[in-house]
């Protein structure tokens, strides 16, 4: 069953203080919404049949895209569209992209197929992104300086993680927390270490690989240094990455804009890749 | 290597906010690619543009090779078979698995970054094995092909993707398994799918932008030169094969790329493709800037036995019949080792290396095979070499010191059957098949060929199940190192063929070895199964004096 609470749900959630209260209120609201949807108009079974007959040929029976049409099931930019926006795409088609108009399905048919698409998307809530993603992009590559370290869709730096798909499958509040910082722990492979060698050479870089004997650090110019740990005068783990805390650097609006950019332009994550990233496959 | 880098860069010391914008030094420069002296670094698939897989490192010798030891093992996270030759630059190793890429600490095998891309579903034949033979690097950018024939450009410092170009269309039987080749600011790629009715090509992309610069179709469009070697008024050319699944070699002085092509398609049914079927089973001499064909030589016209000519075309400067010449040498899947003049494409010499060979009576003075009357048939015809070839893509090596050409070969025969079929997307296009008879006594050999005399100096018969697909590398101390047919990495004296050392890897190798050095210590690396193994002398043997010399 799909559940589509309105934007008010998210606002209410955001306003809630404290983790326990937040999850509790989310639970209650979702439960309410769920009960409500049981009596709602949309018929996902009918929508599924319509999808199979009209959409699956190009978008694939699971909606994850095919030779002729993109992924509309797990692509964040599609998931984040409202029901009204999705309906408009279906009703009017997408000029120039090969997507024809499906207005012949009628309002009822379109409502059903959107409902079914939400099932394919596995969504339990509509993602309400309030920021301006164009402004966010300008900040990312401009004054916020994100792109000096981070890459987004092939543009940007290399010393920090590629954020092209970061906005997929992550709660907005987690993105917000990661940006305003400070971080609680540096993710593996991103911790800054400070080193003094026996010869008195001082080095600082990102710890990319380590065992009991050897540490490999990468400097911000990209070069690597392999160090025998036993031969170091000092090996200081700073506990943090190069990521600065943006708490006082970005306004609330700017933060929303950057988040909107990260989410709206995020690449979909393949479920298998997600497992690999979290190490669950090991 | 690392130490040198350190001196020239400011990894060091103070790093602060403004340093975040620092532009790193190039990892692989065009100059490094042009060098034919390979020591610490192995910056391209074959090491250098000549394709000879010859390392100038001298630490490991016939006298001390018996003291080699395994150093570390890397296990790939997705359990596909590794067919890649790793690249090593400044102590960092770059390797591909199945659609993914790794940067490893080449001294420990530990992962520095891992670029993950799921394998593609719905592929057929070779592409469905998701194998990949490695990367190319230029500047700070790393290039690789994917199983579904995309060219990826990654930032070699982080593994993050810069761009992704899908370079085939109109036929979903295309795939890719090779390593790209970087020449003069362009990245060159090919495809697999030659057994599946695709039309082969070599394509060049701007290394910075990924924009296509040129594309050379290995099966000509009707009306173009070479199209007269295909049936007129037929669209078989669209499915004619001639794929380009191994990286080429390059002669900077001639500014010419030598790219080899695979079998015509359908493999075993010649009736639907009467004629020589240019430019299948050929070596193409191409202008890297324009993709214009300078010359071609076809090893097996109108092939009926899947004798791809994709074996490495090795570029050698040597005396031939008393005159110094720029040569191209190739041990071909059809059972002959060839020498061509690489300036003109003139055929100079072919020597049979397959012990059992029955498809040709010989090669005539123009370089054209004189066929026997054997051909695949409905009831099956026993022909040799087998469909796996007298040799295959696993690397040969030319040794500058011994002046011998070493390559692995397979002595085997298959029963070839033919049945005319229609091309269909999603299905292989062999037009029936080749079978191995249990009565065949197949054997692999390591061969040492002297091009000056046209004779084999020695042949080393291998014991094993003939399932290995491992290549060879050779050293300035005259060693030849290869994966043998019993799941072992083995070292022989290149002059005599005498075995000096071996190590059991416990998995069948399907890859070609290479050599590199870190901090004055020489290593060998080879993939077997889903793991990569490295070997070196123990530190106690590596004399401090040698260490100083290395740098």
C-alpha cells in the first residue's frame, strides 16, 4: 500500500523536537495517513494494469528504465515530484524526449497510474524539497566552495567524496546535519592525519589506507605518501575529515538550496551498489 | 616514484583552506607513455606503446629468481574473473574487476579507492561474463570500458566519475572487454560482440571531454573500399563482426596506431558472407588523429573458424634479412607467427607454430593463406587450431636482450559445425558451433621464437587442463614470467627455457603479467581467478646498492 501524506506531515515532523518525539509523531501521522489512504480514490491494482499496458514497454515493468525511457522508479528527481507534477507529465507528455501524451487515460486512469508508480518507488512519504536547486547549484560550485573538494556529476574536486548520488535515499535532515556539522566521526577513508617522520618531516593528509604497519595518506594535491608507522615520530589522528562546519557560513535559505540541489539532481542508487557501499555484502 | 613526488609537491607540511584548490600533478604524462623504458611504472596495458611487455628492471635475475616470494594477494569484491593487467604509477596500482575499478597500494594490496558500478543485466555471450582487461590513464584521468560498451572517465585520484559515454547503438549485442589506449590526447576503444553479429569499429574520444573524434568501421559501408569483399545487395555487413576487443599498439615516429580485429560474423557460416570479409582478422594501420586507414593486412581472409587476429601486434626494430627494419610481429590465432613491415604493411614472413594445423597448406609469398579444402560442415569437421585458437589474447613478449619473441600457444582441434541462421538481437550469431572431442590431447606451450632465423629456439610443453589464458612478460635480465597451465606463476630463463621458480595460485590465470618497483624493490603481478598476486625477492636479498641504482 502506498501512503502519500501531504506536506503538512513533513512540516509537523520537522517541527517536532527530540528524536523520540519525532519518530513517534511520524509514526502516528503515517498511520493516520495510511488509514486515510485505505479509503482513498486511487486504485493501485487498476494503475498497475494501466502501467503494464502503457508505460512498461519503455520504462520497464519495474519502472527502472529501459532502452527507450529513463528510470522513474528509483530516480530521486522523479520520486521527488508531486502527484500533480507527475500527473501533468503523463497527461501532456514530454515534448522532445519521446514521451507521448497519455491524456486518453482520463483523470481517473492517471491518478491510478501515479498511485501505482508510488508503489514501484517504494515511497512511504512524499519528499518535500523546499529549497531552490538552481540557487543551490550556484552555491555548490561558487561561494559555498563545496566543489573544491566534492564532485557532483563529473565536476568538482577529488579529495572528498563524490556526492552525485548522495541525495538518493537519505533523509533531508541527515544532509542538513552533515553540512552544518560538526561531524561526529570522520567516515572511513576521509580522516585527516598529521605525521612527523623520523627525519622531522611534517605531513598532513587524508588517511586512505592503513594496517598495523603501513599508512597511506593522500595530500590535497592528490599525491600519495606511504609511511611505515613504526618509523614515525608522531602519528596523530585528528578524528575529523577536511569538511568544515557550515553552521555559521550558510543561511537557512542557502542550506535549503544546497540540499535541494543535492536531492533534486541526485543519481539513483542501484540497490546492489548501496549494499556494497555499506559493506553489508562483505 | 613516491619519494620523488614528495620532493616536488607539497603534500606536506601546512595545508589550509586555500590549498584545497590545489591542482595535482599528472599521474601519467604523454611523455611517460612515449617512453620504452619501463622501470618503476607500468603506465599502460602493455606497459609501453610497443606492446612488447619488456621491463628494464634488473633486480630479479636467473641467479636469484628461485628466492622469489609471494608478497600480497588482492581479492576482488565482485567475484568475477579478473582478466586485467594492472597499471602501476608512483606506487599506486590501478585495476579493473567487473565494471568496477580499484586503486590499490601497490606495496600492500590495500584498497585506496574503489569505483563501483553494477554489472549490466541482459547482456549475452562474452559481455555477459563482465570481464575487463584494465584501464588507461592520462594526466589525472583514468579511462575504462564497461561490459555494455560505455567509456568511463574517472578522476584517478579519487575514483569519482567525470563522464560516461555510451559508444554503441542500434544493436544491443555489443559489449566491451578490453582496455582503452591513450594516444595524442585521445582515448581509443573497441568492442566485443564479434560472435554475436555486431559491426566492429575503433573509436577515438577526446580525453578531456569525451567527445567522439573519429570512428573507423572495420566492416566497410557498401560502396566504400573493402566493401567488394562482402556480398553485394546484402545487409550482412551490419552484422559482419571484425570487433576490436584488445588495445592496439602505437609507433610515435610513424604516428600510426596498429589495431587488430576479430573474426567475421557469423563465425562458422561463410555462405552468407562470400568474399574475403575485410577488415576482419586483420591488423589496421590507422592515423590516430583522423582514423584514416594507412594500410591493412588480413591474416585470415574469409575466416570460418573464429580465428580472431586480436593478439597483440608487437612493434620491434630489428634486422630482417640483413637490413634494419621497423617490424610488426604477431603470433596469430590461426597457428602462424607473422612478421610485417609496419611502415608499409608488407608481408615478410610467416612461420607455423601450431604443431597440429590443417586449415591451411601454408602462407604464400604475398602473405595469403593457401587453404585446404576443409570447412565447417553440417555433420562436423575436425579442424586445427581449435576455436580457442593456436594462441589468443594473452600477451606475448619480445625481449630486447635475448632478441627472442615469447608466447603461449595451445595445440588443440575442434569439430566445427555449420547451420545457416538469421541474426537476432539478444542471441549469439555463431551459426552453430565448435566442440572439443575428448579424444584430443590438447597441450599448451611456451614458445621462444627467433624472428631472424624463423626458428623456434625452444618450446616448453605445459602440463595442465589447457584452461589457462595467461600471458607472459620478460625482463632485462632475460627472464620470462608467465602463468602456466597448472594454476601457477612460473619463471624461466629466456635463453634456455629452463624453469627457475613457480608458485601455485590455486586458481586458473586468465590475465597477463607485468612488473613494477617501489622503493627499489621489483615486483611482478598477475591475476588468477578473482585474485591478484604479487611477487618479489625478500628484503634481505634486495641489496642496498641495487636500491640506490633503481632510483
